């Protein structure tokens, strides 16, 4: 919070990363806002199953993002935008998951394939191109500090929650003014020295980051067309593709083979349906 107060208003130029990143992701932002899931939020129609499923994916995403940021906290492209005390979301999401799913929430996590792909990318760049974390941290954290603030209030009403319980994800107690903090964040982004090639890489990665988010929302919507009790039957955090039907033991080999073929057929059909 101290840093927010000390910040001086800096003049941004068109060549600054913060300006360029906003420009190149403008269309992607419109597409993200217009996904079925985000429209449900904006129209005050977000349902509990929708929100619970979204939280599961956010947990995986922030775990991957924040692990990568922590691991690279001294990297010259990460250090200036490393604000764990103000921005870290993982613990808030854990609290919300416990509120909605109970103490054994970890066993109930359901994660679509698009979320797995997003997390895989985050882990990969954490190891290979830490400067691209600038793009991912920007996309998630500045989004959470912008539209996310309104969405939290709408979600509370839509789901009929009496208090802020279950909505810790949207609260940033370490940020007294989201607007001031965003200004500070942008100036920190602009202070990172990048070659032209790195700058282009970061801009491309930002568009990719939005694309990952859009795919996650779309995948979650597809999963929601599968009844919730079926989604929660899995144990541990599994992707939809990991879930298969089991043939009971103790039946004759021939019957087992016939059943095996039948089960394989159903599994493939289910796979096509949820994807
Ligand atoms: C219902 C959906 C959404 C709404 C209504 C919304 C709304 C907004 C608004 C009003 C701003 C501008 C705030 C300002 O200029 O101070 C903003 C900024 C931003 N949003 Fe969203 N947003 C939505 C979804 C998303 C999603 C899904 C993402 C990314 C995953 C995202 C990422 C961002 C980012 C990175 C910014 C900062 C832009 C900048 O100043 O450079 N938003 N959003």
C-alpha cells in the first residue's frame, strides 16, 4: 500500500508496454467479455454451479501463475511487477472453494482440458521465458482489479449470498485504490527493459493469455451441460478426458469383452459430447 502512495503520476507514451499491451488485446478483451460465461455474469445470471466450476479452474490457473511468479521473483522482467502481498489470489480461492465444496474440496476439483493447457503454458514459460509472465500477470491481475470488481458484486446478488463469504477471490484487502494500483502496475511494467524481440513476444503472449481464458470459459460452459453430480464423481483434480467408466470384476471373460467394447463406445461418445 505504501508503494501506491509513493507513486508519482507518470506520463505514458504510445511505445510503453502498458499502452501497447492494452491496444493489442483490445479485440480479445471484447471477445472475452462476450463469452457465454462472462455474459451470464454481466446479466446477473451467474448460477452457483457455473461459479463453483469457474473457481476450480481459477484455482489451477493461479496456482500455476503464482508458482511461476514466485520462482522468478528476482528475474528482471518479473521483479518490478511482483506484488504477492497485494495481488496473490491462491489463498482467497482456497477459502472460497472450502466455503462452496466443504473441507474435502481438493477431492472435488473438476478441471477442463482448456484449463490444463493454460496451466501447462504457464509452467513452461516459468521455466523457459519468464519475461512472458508479464503478459499473463497483466491479463489476470489487471482484469481482476478492473471488471472483476463489478463482477464480484453482481455474483453476490445473482447467487443470493448474504455476505462476502465465497467471494474472497474478488477482494483485494492490500489494495486501497484499484485505480491507483493499476497506474503503479502499468508504470512498473513500463520500467522493464525489453529488446524489440522480447517486447513482441510479450505482446503475442498477452493475446495468447486472453485466448486461453476464452477457451477456459467455453470449456466450462460445455461441462455445465453435463449434470453436476457426474462432474463431481471424480476423485482428485482430473481433466474430463481422464474420467472413464469402470467394468465390475468377477464376470465371465466373454461378457467382460462385450461389456468392454460397450463401455469404450460410451466413453468415446461422452468424450465427444463434453469436448
Ligand atoms: C464480464 C466481463 C468483463 C468486463 C465487464 C470487463 C470490464 C473491464 C473494464 C471496464 C475495464 C477497464 C477498466 C479501466 O480502464 O480502468 C477492464 C480492463 C481490463 N480487463 Fe476486463 N472485463 C471483463 C472480462 C475480462 C477478462 C475475462 C479478462 C482477462 C482474462 C479481462 C482483462 C482485463 C484487463 C487486463 C484489463 C486492463 C486493461 C488495461 O488497462 O490495460 N477482462 N475490463
